[in-house]
C-alpha cells in the first residue's frame, strides 16, 4: 500500500512544477528567516512605554532608531524577492481590470511598508516591519501548501469532478476580497477622521484579513486528500466506495470553504474596531490555512478505519 501524503508530488511531476515548488520554498524560507530577525530587532520598540529614567529612555530611543534601520534593510529583500509572486499576480490582475487575491495582499504590504520607511527616515511615527515580514512569511507558507495541494491534484486519477467546487470557491473568494477592500477603505477613512493615529494600524489589519488564502486552498486540499485515499486503495475503487469518497470529499471541501469564510467574518469586526493588530491578523490568516489543511487530512484518517469497509468509514 503506497504511503501518500496530502502534499505528495504527483506521478510524473514535470520539471516546471518542481522548479515552481523549489522557488516558492526558497522564498518562504528566506521570508521566515527575515521575519525572525526583524521580530528580535523590534523588541526594543515594545519597551518604549515603560517607566524609566531620562537617560535610559534616551538610550532606548537611540537603540530603536538603529534597530529600525537594520529592520528596513532586512525587510527590503522580503518585500522585493520573497513577495515577488504577489507583485506579479497583482499587476496581472490589475492589467486585466479584475480584483484577485493578490491585489489586497499587495495593498496590505504597501500600506504597512511605505509608512514604515517614511517613519524610519524621519525618525518619527510607528514602524510595521515586523508585521510586514510576518505577513509575507505566513502568506507564503499558506501558498506553498496550496501549490503542493494543487500539484498533487494534477496527478489525481479520474473519477471525481472537482471543477464546480473550485469555481464556487473562486467566486466566493472574489466577492470576499472585493467587499473586504471596500470595507478597509471605509473603516480606514472613519478612523482617519476620528482617531488618526490608529487609522493605519486598523487599515493594514483589515487588508491582511482580506487575503482569502484559506478559501483558495479549501477545495485543492480536499481533492488532494481524495487522491491520497484513492491511491492508497490501489487506484481503482468499486462504485459504492467511489460514491462514498466523492460525497466525503465534497463535504470536506464545503466545510473548509465556509468554515474559513465564517472565521474571516468573525475576525473582521474585531479588526475594524482596532482590537486586532496587523501581526495578529497575519497569525489568524496562517491559523485558518493550517486548519483547512488539517480538516482535509481528516479524510485520509477517516478512510483508515480497518477492518471497516471504505464506504462505511467515510459515511
């Protein structure tokens, strides 16, 4: 019985698919490395509000200035190289006059990075280099999992037609992104008029929350889990087992899709109220993507209930 995981490479994987996976893995690894360094450098800024002597406060401010410049230098390759697929995708979407999932991601990165550069240059204001690097690292992690799942599906034996589910997920993600961008603009303007010092933080958090990574990988991970089950059963299923597997796959895909949507909808009001920092928004985005992958993996666990027949274990 072959051991096939949710993200196993498909049989006959092409050279282009291997290069795409390697490049994405390299970008993801570099983003995580940059994020860890920038998070350490951001630590002095977290101590700014403490009570201390004037001399200690002056030394702390000097350290913060130095750390901000080092963080800027480390964040540049994360934004330019690691996030390059985001810029390319956003440009292609805008050139075709459409709003894809790369557009809000690009807006979120720019909305946090450019003001941070200006604040570092002027030595005044808040910087968000830690949030930017965390967002990119978590985003690329989710997209790497999605790429592996989609590549695994490309080698899936025939049988189940996942195209309607994929189209449904794409439509839902499109409208979700569109509404979230409009909401981020409106809420940002409200905060700008009422409490300007918090407007940028709230806007960035909402833009980060608008990334539908979990929704985009909801169906591919379910289809990839189906492929793992079918290959483990020898590639050919009897009609009863095949129908049970199809029903379970559709059920898991819908759970992933609508569950991730509900999660975003629950977090969005909290972000709009200013209760979710950009780094926390990025963390919740990663958590929802990992939850989708874990739920899809349940399909393979359900199918291992021996000696129960496959159709019964998936019911």
